[in-house]
C-alpha cells in the first residue's frame, strides 16, 4: 500500500486528506495509527484511515476527492 485516505473521526466535520504511507514500516497496522491523528479543521483527535488504491491518480477537482 502506497497511500492512505484519512478522514476525521467527527462525522460533522468530514475533513479528509490523502497522504503517502511510505514513512511507516510494513508491519504497522492502520488501526494503531488512527488515535494519533489530530484534525486540522476541527481539532478532534482520532481518524478513520483507509487504503488509497488510487494513490497515483490526480484528484477530481470538482469533487474534492478521488
């Protein structure tokens, strides 16, 4: 997995970002990383992290996500 999609854990916020996952070792579980994230939009700690299977494709500008 080369990229991940990170979503704020607050359903009212809906802030999300796509980042590369190369900085973490292969044995790191996504569930171990989730509590470490802090939303830059609302300040809530925690995230929902999912694999980004389209990490090398540009985002769709009209929709704001891939």
